[in-house]
C-alpha cells in the first residue's frame, strides 16, 4: 500500500450466529425465542436469538435467569461442528475479495479491502456484495461496518444490526466518535463505563475533552488507548494470521463444589482438554492462570509464571493445584478454569511502529 494512503477496513459480524444456524436447520424454531446452551440449573447461554434478546436474554447469562426473563425460551444444545462448517464457507467468501482477512471468532472477521481482488474502489459496495453472497450460500444474514480503521469498523458494524451495514467515511470520523455513547466504544466494558460515568464521561466528546494525563491517572495503561481511539487513531493492521495470546478451558458444575478432592478431578479433566488444544495448535506457555467463580458469583484469578514453557497435562495440573492451595476458598465453587498465556508464539509478533498520518485522504467509500 502506498505510504500515507488511507485504509479501507470492513468488519463483518454474523447476526446471532449460533442461534441463527439452529433456526436455519430447524424451521420450527424460526421466529421463536431461542437460546443455544445448557438448560440445566447450572447452564449458561452461549448465544440468543433476536426474539430472545427482546426479553433481555444474552450470552454468558445463566440459564435460570434467562428462563426467568423469558418463560417460553427454548434451549438447544450447541453443534460446533456445524458452526465451523458454515464459518469456513463464509471465510471462503471473504477470500474471494481479499487475502487480508483476520478472523476474530467463528462469526466475525476484519477485512482490508484497500487493494482488493475485484478492483472495486468502494468498500461499502464490497461489504454489500459480501453480505449478499453470504446469504445466498448459507441462508444466514450478516452485518458490516466500514471505515478507515479496525476500531471504527467494529463499532459501526453494530449500528444497523441485524442484516445491515454502516459506513463511516474519513470526513465523518470525528463527528461519529464525538456523538458515540461511551458504552459503545469497543474495549469499554460495564465496569469501565460506570467509572467513566462517575468522571462525567458519557460520550466520545466528553472523552475527547480529557487530557492524556487525566486518562492515564484514572485508567492506567488503557488511558493512551482511549485518548487515541476517540481521535480516530488506531494503527492496528488486519493480520491474516492472528497470533494466539492465550489458550484455556473452563467448566461450570451441576452443583457447587466445596471439597478440594472433587476440584482436583475437575482440574485434571480441564488440564487434559488444554493439553489437546495445545497439541493441535502446536504451542506451549509459561504463565498459568486459575479462574475460580464462587457460589455467590464473585470471580477470582490466581496466576503464576514459570521459567520454562509447558504443554503437558501433568505440568499444567501440577501448577493449577499449586494455585488452588495458594489461599483458602472463601465459598463453595461453581466454576473452575485454567488458561495458559505468555505463549511461545509471542516473540513472533512484530512490534508496530507507525507514524501518525496528520492529513486524512478522501476516497470513494
């Protein structure tokens, strides 16, 4: 790409992907309030149809609360093989337009179409064609955001969901970000949003008025990120082969566990699953993190960094047990998880050193 040339980035996000696949394959579920995930007392919603979302059902919600919010909610078990099959079909469509495709998950990806295989100068028309092809080849709908960088494209893709798209042209970036509600900024979760509210930050304009020193003081390392993105500065490139930062697994139990003997059994099962995933990905890690969710839903993590890389079930379990005994449990436990980070792929990632381009170039979006 020519130096100083503005990029054209598309963020494609499938609409309620898991739930939509289930409705696609089973016509009787179409138009119904549907949740993909466990229906037991300890189950968790993995995805919800738009019909269910109207009742406040959302992913990561316990099935008990979901059922309380929506008594007529239908639960179905996830079929990840089917989701992967359709995800691969969708990804092949992306490659018809560009090789610069960065998958984020099975149902979303970034595409850099600045220079594309179709020779189409309009990223908006490319996004529309991609969405149409996805529908023709899978029967599923997708939404898209189009703009000058990944951050704005991702925010924009959520604007006209489902089955819509939004383009933020270069000359519209400043106004778009200033009017954006702070909770819609990608990277601002509920806890951070509440903190910003207390500091009088409700919109992008409010955020933009804060100095870098102020943001660093209140948000630490994230301060610089917030300072830059609200000004449209986000240099992260679309990376076709994303480098994995961590790998893990977790289990929610049918009944709360208070016995450490039972916890050992669960940790052994989890560590075996992680070993399989590490082997498939051909990676190892040095930092192990134990995740504990108690019966009162409070969450605790305990971490340890080793001097060497590990990938075997035995060593993962040994480190996890050590973290388990690090301090006394305060309540019975409903969930345990283990993750491995500081992977041996980290040193392969090149550091991004980009100069900020002061003048934004206009082009056909």
